[in-house]
C-alpha cells in the first residue's frame, strides 16, 4: 500500500493493519508519534527563530540609532570649531582635493594671538567659511620639531628661536599673529600681519577665495566690499 494512502487514510489503514498484524500497528503508531513530535519541535524551533530574528533586528536598529546619534553629535561639535590640520595632512589632502590654505602663524607668548583664538576663530561665520573654503593650519612659528614641506625638512637652525619654514613663508618679516593665504596647491603665500577682527577677516578671506587677488587691486575690492558677517 502506498505511503500517500497511509498519510491520507491512516485511521482506516490502522484498522485493517490491526486486524492483520498488531505489530504493524505498533510500528505505525511509532511513526505517528515521531511525526507529531517532529512537527511540534519544528513549530517550537520556528517560533524561537522568529523571536531571535526579531531580537537581533531590534538590537541592530538600536545600535544604528546610537551610532547615528553619536555621529550627529560629533558633526555638531566639529562644526563649532575650525578644523585645524598639520602641514603634512594638508599636503596629503591636496593630492586628491586641491583647496586654498589658511595658516595662522602664532607664538606661545603672543597676547594678540590668544585674543584672535578666542574671538575671531570662535565666530561661527568665520568657522563655517574657513572650513568650507580652506585647509587651515595653526602654526607655531617657534616650534622646535622638524616639519616636512615639499619634501624638505625645516627646523630651527643656528641656535635661532624661529622655525625656518615660518621665516620662508613670511619672507623674513616676522610679526605675530600673521595670517597666510595660499592658492590651491599650497603655493603663492600672501602674508597679512596683525590681529584681524571678524569684519577684516571676512574682507580678506573673500578677497582670496574669490580669486580677486589675481585680477583686482585690494584697495578697489575694499571700496566695493560690504560686510555680512556678525
């Protein structure tokens, strides 16, 4: 008798089997019990699997939400300050994404340098504009360690207190603070000595970012310019 017949007509078949062979009934009962246990265990395992998947999804989404929140918080913090980089980092970034460079040249003893840090560089308009348009460097002119720039090492020589790279950038006219503006490729340094308030920083920064320094005298640009930063 076929298996399909056993599955679909089992009560009738058991009755016939019992009349012919009681041992046959016992075997078939074992099969039935096995099938019932199998189905019950399958349902239990299936339910456990569903609960496990649901749990993992909840945990996964929770971690994702936490990660997004931390990322958002990090972005918020970083957007409230200028992204200062090292000379080496800027040179590396310049290889894939050319950008103008701004360098704040300072010393540890310079009082106006500290004022510029607290006021000008803390202004949100300055922060947003400089992070968008410049690679920015905070450069201590009297740093004692060597700096690698254009495959050349710069340090303090002949017992001097000033790093040779600062001297080269500023053409030997050492004054602090000094703002240095470079074109893309880290070339054509334009030193602007002295403390710069927010309105003066806007005037000068937009002059270089707009490439007006290549086509228009600064005095003419200054006459036409209107401040918008507060």
